[in-house]
């Protein structure tokens, strides 16, 4: 814990306290490291708080805390976009808000879900993790997940389907906010009425929960206040420093904010999940990643219009251009494919490699700007570049995902039935059809 707090010291001492004029590279490095340390402290404080607050309150508050680092960057650009609406600066800020949100979501699935699945199977040789099931065949081993995530899968599916329609409006508007945030509120309500099994904490949260209540509460509050202050102090210099650093080496600001900025905020969660996997708790780790995806996919998108409207001074949808529309469609398509995998309550090595491979392919296209010309029946030669490549990768995700859903329609129905039973208070065991053999 002190190690994580120490990561924030250089930034707080040199920039905030002493006001030293730092170079762009040093500013990005120190502020990014500070956000990283603060994210660890925020996560540990949130887990520690579960011992002292009602579960309903914990679910609602922890959901916000889980996306706080990503939300800080998104809110910054949404606010700047509303300062002078209609100007080129406003359009660029709105573009960067979408960049950070889509990048964070795609990294979480493309790297997070896939890498943790691969790491889980690899570590199972030593940890004996019962969640890993060995099967004959090439990359056939699977990681079994808890059936308790059925609710998260169903709500994530609903949010993903709706997200395909978000770019079709005038921008991210009030309807999008009410639907997406409403979905999350409904999920919280369902989770409150679901059976709750207290999971034994490990690591720092377990240590902090061993404190007597007054000391534990004081420590938790201190972690919240300190980490929140660090994130607020570091997020603007970090984001704007990334823009300046990218421009100095010829990298567009969009790419820096989309891919580099989310790494600082996503890293703590991925490290914690890797730690859980190392302790043969892969199921708990995946539950955390799936819940985080649901938080980001609903709250991050849904509240951008609120920040933008507050900055403008009246209601206004956050504008989207063609490129941003493509980014949203691609992010929704990736989520669609990932859900098609999880409806079996498992993820195989083949599926993890597919998630990672498709993510890396579209990442290379977005970073390098490569163009690929392919013959398309009925259309002739089509060049996939820029927005076209985004649509092309979206189509790939949709085709593969739909094929999986068709094969696994019984599993999707079972997920829906299991979620309905949980809502009705029937917490008995539910038979879920076996995973489809590929």
C-alpha cells in the first residue's frame, strides 16, 4: 500500500507542491505513474469498504469508483468540448472523449479477457486451479466461469445491442443516457436481490479489513480522498501531455488518448486479476473483469452527454463524426463477439486467441494507418482504410459472433432464464446446457 502511495509522491512533490516546470515527457511519466498508484489505492479502498457499508450502497458506489480513472479523462474532454461548441477545438475534444472510452473498453476485452484466460491456463499447471478444464485438441483447454455472472452477461448483452443504435442519432444524447444508465440501475437492483456470497478478501484489502472498525473506516476514507485528489490533480496534465508528446513525434492525439491513456487506469485492475489467478482464483478475477466491462459500457457512455451539457450550459448531445461512429460500432461489435463466447460460462484458449488476434489486427490498422484492398462480391475492389476499416472489422466481429450465437442459442436462452430466476428470488441450482464443442 505504501509502495502504491509512493508512486504518487514525485508528481505531488515536484508539480503540485513545488510547482517545478517539467518537460512534456517527464510530465506524462510522473502524472501517469501517479494515476497508476492512485488507481491501486482507490481499488483497495473500495474493496475494504465492503466490510462496513450496506451491500446496496456498496454496489452503487463501487460501480462509480471502478470507472473513476477512465471517467476522469472522459469527463475532462467532454467538458472541454462544451466550452465553445461548434468550434474545431470542441470537435477535437469530443473526438478524444470517444477515443478514450472506446479504447478503454476494447483494451479491457481484447487484452484483459484474453490475456487473463491464457495466463489462467498456463498457471493452472502449478496452482491446480479447478476452474481450468483440460480437453483434447489444439488450444482446447477452457476456463470455466461461475454461473452467477449470468446477470452481468444478460445486461451487458442488452447494453451492447443498444450501443449499435447510439451513432445513428444526432450524437450521444439524453435517450442514450437514460437507457444505458437505466440499464445499470436495473442491474444494481437485480444484484441487490440476488444471493450474496461473501468472498474472502486477500492481499491489501484483507489486511485493511483486519483493522478495528474506527481505524478501518478512517483508512478507507483516507484512501478515497487521497486517491481522488491525486487523480483530479494529474488527469489534465497527463491527458494534455500525451497529446503534446504524440504531436512532437508525429502521432495523432486521438491514438495517444485512445490507447496510451487507458493503460494507466486499466493496469491496476489487470494486475489485481493476475494476482487472483496466481492464487487459483480465476473465477473471481473474471467476475471482476466482466463487471468492470458492464460499468464502463453503460456509465462511461451514458454520462458523457451530462458532462457536455453542463459545460455548454444547456442540454446538447455530444456530437459524433463519421470516424467516432465507426469507433463506437467497432467497440460494440467486439463486445457482441465476446458475449457470444461467454454465454457458455467458459472461454477456451482458441477463443482467447481469437479475441486477442482480432484486437491486435484492428489495433495495428488504427496505429499504422495501413490500407488493404480486397475483392468483395458485388462491390468489386474495396479499400479498407480509416472509417472503412472500422466497419470492416465490425462486420468480422458481427459475423463470427452471430455464428456463435446461432450455435449457442440454447446457452443464451439459459442465461436469460437463470437471470430471471435470480430476479424472482429462486436461487436454486440451474442446469445450463453444456458448452458447444468447436
